[in-house]
C-alpha cells in the first residue's frame, strides 16, 4: 500500500483493529516510491527484514494512495470475460482487445469518483488489476508470473455516452478519478491469480460476480501478449477486464448517480470502496 507517497506493508489484516503500516523504504534503504521500490527488487529485500520493522504507523483513519500512485502506464483489456462479451452482443475476441487509461485518472480507496457535467452515462466495471514487478519484454506465457509483483482491485469507470459516440475507449475511460485502485497490493505468491473471485456491489447490491477462471485470456497470457515488442516497467498496471453485470447491459441501463457507493472485492485481496459525486453543471 502507499501512504503519502511512501510504500508500506501491513503488519496485520487490512481491516483488523490496530493494524499498522511498515515503511518499507526506511526498512530496506530503498526508494520510497512504489515503482522505483519494485524496480530495485524491494519486495524480496523487505521479506528478509520485515520481522525487525520498527517504523510502524496505525492505518485507522489514514488516507490511502493507490498502491501504485504514479505508474508509467495503465493497460486495460476489453471483453475479457465471456459473459461480458455476450451481454454486449459481441463475439468472444480471438486476441486481447487492448486500450490504455490515463495514470492521471487514478485515485485510492475511499476517495470520491467525480462525474463531470458532460458525462451522462457513467458506468461501473469491477476488475482485477495486475502490477508489473520486473522489467519485461517478449516474455513467455509460462514465465510471465515471474514478472508480476502482485494484484489489487480496480474500478474501470466508464463514460458510455462518449465511448459509444466516439468509439474511443481511452478518452471515455480516462477522466479524472475514473480509475480507483486499491486498497492494497497482494504479492503474487500469496494468491492464485487463476482462481480469484471478483464481486462488485452497488449500494450493497451485488451487480457483478465472477472468477478469473472465466477470463478469455489469463493473466499470464495477457502479460506475455502485451510484452511482445513492448517493454513493461515495474509499477505498470494491467486491468484484466470486467465480468457481466455492467450498467450498460441492464434493462433499463443503470448509470451511476450522485451518492452511489461502489465496492469491488477480490478474494484474498480486499475491498475497494468509492463514493460517486456528481459535479454540478
């Protein structure tokens, strides 16, 4: 997790009473920024020293940054769950459908999603996000997880009106605050990325529920595919796609409104929670 730009590790469950955050840069002597820390093999260095940590701060009431506050790149994948492709009336893709989201859209856990006045059809998309841990280029599918630092929860907030009118995924999904990420990054050795449950709740109602077993293209396949001729750097983020149940797929459509609370839970990771705020206009 990141607090005030410094990467930290929890000494207990995220929502546990009295849980604190360990300053990993102070512990290891490595850079405090998440991308540089990962690039310096910080996770491995911290494992050997975590039991001797003394710089621990309580996380109760602390504002959390996204786990990776300033990634160089955010990749995203469309139609990567079979049921989501079906609800949109499209064929299951034969190759990953890639687009990008602006890093400037990132916000953290419990920070507001602000809908600008010109967006009339804001929609939710719960996703599992992958964070690259090592420089990767032309990696094989069987080796891909060696280059992954971990996974976290993501919300690919989408402006359907602009997406459907212009056909431009990147712009319509990159407005400020349209990429909540968090609350924590769980290292890839602690979870099975091929068997992660994902659930999205809107004001407490379950609107999406699936498992990464249902991905069209697995996480190793995505890392291998994107790295073909393209260098992935530590801290780069990959949003792996959303399952069925989005607002645009409902009859009538269910768009986000002022005051909505969206919670995205990934098994073994935690719950990302954000409230929707509509900008007057």
